[in-house]
C-alpha cells in the first residue's frame, strides 16, 4: 500500500487568494460595467527592459543555428551570468562574493522553499509574522511542525512584527537553528537598517544558526544607508544564504530567472558537531534536482548588468516606486498609517478595522482590489497590502476612487 507524506495533511487550506478570487468574481457579476483596478498581487505589469529583449532575441537566434546551438547548460548557471552577478551585484558594494558561490535558478520562491531540504528534520525554525507563506508551508511539509492551532503551527518560533517595532521583528528569546528574514519585506514593505541586521548576524554566529535571507526586492532600496545584501555586514558569510530574483528587478515574472548565494564559509553541523560546508550540500541538491535555466533567459538576465540594462532597470524601478509614493501619500492624507512604499513596492496600511472588512469595503465601494493582511499571519490582522505594480494611470484612478469613498 502506497502511503502519503502525512505532513501535507497538516497544511492549512490557503483561503487567501481563492477567497479574493471568489469575492472579485461576485463583484464583477454584480457590477459588469465597473472596471476593476487590481493592486493586490505582486506581479509586474511593464514590459522587459529593451536591453534584455535584445539579448533574448540574439540568444534565440544562436539556438537556430547548428554552429551556435547550445544544449544542456551547467546546472549552477553559465559563467557569464554568475560573473556579472558577483561583480555588479555584490563586489561593487564591497560584499566579498565570488561567481562560484552563485547558483542560478528559475525563481527565488523555489529556492527559498527548497533550501530547507538540506537540514535535519528536528531543527528549531524561526519565521516572521506577517510572512511570505512558502517559508512556513515547506517546513510543515518537511515534518518540522506539529498541528496548526489558532492559526499557528506548533513547533515553530514566530517572530512578531507589529506597529511598535515597525514590523522589524526582535531577536528570539530562545536558541533557534534556522531563521527566515525578508528585506525589503513582503508583505509589509519594511526595511531593516544595517544595525538591526547586524544583530541578526551576530545572533546566528553565537548560536551556530543559519539565516535564509530573502532579498528579492533589493533593487527597490533607495536609501544609501541601508544594506542591499546581508553580506555587507561583518560575519554574514559564515551564517547566511541570500536569495535574489530578476522578477521584480527587471520584470522576469513570466521569464523566470533568479539566483541563490551560498558562501563557502557558511557551515552547518552533523549530529556530532562536525562542521559541513553548506555550499557543497546545496550544489549536490541543485545538480540532482535542477537542470539549469535556459540559455536565452540567462543571456537576457546578463543584459541587466550592462550600461543600457542598468539605466532601463533604474527607470523601471523608479516607475513603480513613484506609484508606491503616490499610494502611500494618498492613504496618509486620508488619515491611515502606512509602512513601506519608500524602499519597497508594497504599502502596508493600518485599515483601522478587520482586514477582510476593509478589503470588502474597497472592493465593493471602489472596485479596487488589495490583499488582506490577515492572509499573511496573525500579526497581519487589521492591515491591508496595496501593491504598486500597475500603471500610474490606474494607480491615480484607484486613489481617486478610494479618496471619494473613504
């Protein structure tokens, strides 16, 4: 008799986006002539940078000739992309990362979800709340939790974010082994300072823990005093793995390209306490379960780091951040307290009411779709997330509708 992994039965049904879809469908049926403006999901809306498109086309043309055709690529990524990432994304900011410490993949979501596979099942895991759900669900699947009670899983250490701490969670009051951090944060848009992040690095070093650092929104950081990478901090190479993506940086959500940085100095330990380089473990997992990102996509990603690509990506980020600024200023003018929208495409808004109640009010009264904060954890109750990923014209119209309604 074939048996299932019963840890999957612990997973709470993800009602968030199915509930949103149902409520939006009901609204559209009742209001067929009313145009919806969707500011809920984190999907980009503008085209790929022209430099990336040009490189993409050129690489596809190479695939059309026997002389330049390429078959399987290296699972870790082509050297031309890994070298560009290391040079422009890290070394240019003083972070000592080498090309062979970079693993190219098809998404930061995949990597941040899969990385836990190389660790023991009985480790203590710390996860922020509000949170990107993949961190929790993959650890539930791996059997590191008990059942869900009152919206939280037994066995996990939750790191509470709230108005008092600016949604930058405090250090745990107990030893933990694996720590998930995301800055700029999804969903709150909060960004940790250099000093705040250094405390986490110091904690991880003192406790022989590892930080899984999700920096998918790094390109949106505008404040020069803030760290773009955890590797800008002393000692981070010993205790941190960083995830980044081209999805929000350059509009690759439909093209799929990301990368994970695993320094060779980062160590985990055997049951007897012997140190083992995490780099080798991830390389083994990566080469066994992944078969490389396509050559044309990697050439398109490489173009992000050229002069034209840099300028076009900068313009793309500025466009979305202008949307974010407009949303935040509009909501603050209406008397709502906000976080994010300055170094992030997300604006986290205190709705002064139940999350779903505020969602319904915006949908039914204005035709604007947001995301209820309660869907990201207990600490998200009372908040909504509004995304800046849309056209400026739609953002203006959405804020006009909301202002007239509220």
